[in-house]
C-alpha cells in the first residue's frame, strides 16, 4: 500500500522567458490554502492525504494546474472555492470534479 491514500501536487513554476506559468496565477497561495484545509479537516498524514508543491508539470498553459495521484487526475482552478471542491469531493470522497478537470 502507498504511504498516502492520495497525493496532490501543485505546479508552482515561475518561468522567466515570458511563457505561461502557474505561480504568477496564484499557485503557491492555493497550495498553501489546500494544505491548510487538509490539516484543518484532519485529512493529512500517513495513510491519508499529502499536499505538495512541484516544479513545472509542463501544463502551465492550461493552468494553474495540480495533479492528484494515484488516479493521475489533472485539475485547473481559479479560487479557494475550487480548491475547497477538489479537497472535499476528490481528496476526501474520491469523486473526480469534472468541471475542473483538464
């Protein structure tokens, strides 16, 4: 069995060459918010959930983006409401949020 039931990685890439990247669109702040919510809900830790920052996940043009494993489901998001929905529906209950899927 995996150490975590689910693991979400937020692309927090900051490109310097003018191409789209996730961090200027609030990725680090949304990762921090997701991490806080998961802890507040008692969902963090061994056998549960993990929220991590990642470097470039190479989908910045569709971002900001995050990916949930083990399912390999990619999401985009706009605000805290979107993060709340991903945390509640997918991370907590295992239901993919189709409207945010990329």
